[in-house]
C-alpha cells in the first residue's frame, strides 16, 4: 500500500487542531489503497522537501510577513504546500501568486482531503522533474567546464599560430607593405609570410587551407614548416617552392585535410620586377596609380596536395613606382559579397589612389568597409589581404631632383 507523507506545520497552540485534521484526512482520503502518514512539526523544525505534502496552520494573528516567508520557502523548493487560515481570502489578495494554495481553516475535511491527495499526486511528477533538473544542471556544469577548457586551448592555439604570422610588415627599401588579417574563428586556415632576402629582394607567400577551424589550422602549420624547409634548401624560385610544398602534402595520402591553394612570389625592388607562381589561388591584382587600371597577375597552377607531378609555372612582370600588388585569400570575395561589390570595385575604391595616400590607411579603410557588410560579426571565411606598393628609392629621388 502506497503511503503519502503529510506534514503539518503549526504553532504549539494549534497542534491539537492539526492532529484532528490529520484524523479527518485519513477518514476522507479519496484514493483506496493509499493512506496518509501524518506528523506535526513547528515552524522552527521546518525543512521543506519534495517527499511530503506540507500543510501550514495559521491563526488570525499570524503576521503577513511570516506567512509570505513561508510561501516563498515552499515555492523556492518546489514543495507541495497548503496554507490554512481563518482569513484565507485576505491572505490570497495580499500574497497574490505565491506558489502555494490558500484555503480557509474551516474548509470541509472531504474537500481538504481531495486537495491534499491531488497535491501528493502532483508532487510525484515534481519529484521526477526535480531529479531531471538536477541531472541536467550537473550535465550543463560539466559541459561548461569542457567548453571553458576547449576555449582556453583554442586561445592558446591561436597564440601559437600567430607566432608564425608576421606581426608587422617588414621594411624593404623601394616597397611599402600593408596587411589585413581577419580570422573567422580562433585559428585560421590562412597562413602567410614575408621574408626579406640578403640580396634585397622580398620573398612572400599566402596559402589558404581547404576547410575551416582546427584541421585547416593544423595544415597551415605543415605548410609553414615545408616552406621554411624549402627556403633552407635554397629553393627561392616561386614555382620551385610550390612544387616542393606540393610534394610534401601529396606524401600523406591518408590525411583527408591536405589540400590548399597558394600564391608565392619574389619582388626585386631594385630591378623593379615581380615573379609569381600560383596553386589554385585567386589571381593577384596589379593596380596602376595613374589610371586605376587593374590587371590580373595570372598564376595558373593546380591546387596543392592533389597531383603528384604538378607543374607550377611562374610569371614575371615589371613593377614600377606607384603600382600596387594585391594578394588576397578567397575569404575577401565572401566578405565583399554582402556589399554587392566585386574585388575589382573594392580595389578601385580603396587602393587605386594608393600612390597619393598612405597604403596602410587605404588597407585600413578597406577593412572597415568590409565590416559594413551583412554578417561582418560572423564572417564565413578567413580574410587575408597583402598590399605591396612600389615606391621610389632614395637614389632614384636624388636623380630625379
């Protein structure tokens, strides 16, 4: 036989009334096979829980503040509670929606028995819900700890990755360089470097790993290592560097995240010459300062990591003072799409006049313009922009003077 626990909370002078009410509940209990087990405690002994139905007896002199505190305590613990008072209607008006039932102390025993029985049935459901809530709360806390740990690891990974990315553009006589780098997450699938050479030239590359997040970021580390090894081996020709990088990626056929696009180049500011090679990457752009004309620095070549015997041909062109070479990842196109502008339109608007203004300021304006696009707070891809402008060198200025 199922036993329902009923606890009366009553001051000492109402203990007798509570005992009589307990007998009446037993006599009028509406569900056969069940029997309420009653006990009486004082307010000082009260510790609400979900295992009992609580009946509070109040006389007409009970302070409203005490009754309000009791109702709040029951509501906060989700306990099934019934308040019995000779001024039930007044209490109901003053307390409003307080989380407990309020009835007159003169209510018929049969009615009270039905109310208490209903509360007992409801409390079984509340008890199960409380257990589910406790489990959900514990699970949420565990997930929060894991997410915090994951965030810390991602922040650390971002710091490590940025150690391989130039913090400031190198200073090269005859060149002005500006960079914009906007990862779409903690870590980036874009990687780049600009390395001044002993002969006064500038070697550079920009690679974009296929995919996003951690797999793409790990591939950028492999690319950086391979490019550094190629440079140590004396391979400074752009096509040779891409060929060596492709060999490194193809050597790992079991690795699913091994594909990337890239552009690699060398600029000789003294000879006013640029040599470029590409691997499935968006073509670099050349912008002339006089007309704002934009030319493609065509860099044909397959994506890295696909073909074993891939051919990466290079292209060489003249790079005169006032001209700007722009290298970017394909994330720039995605970022420009909400603005309904092509890459060429953006370049004409912000960089075509770079010969008359500070290149860094122009790139900063470009970056600010991209922020105006829809979804700039949740950009779909990493954005990297490297702008290199040819400027007159000191000896050329002296000759001109």
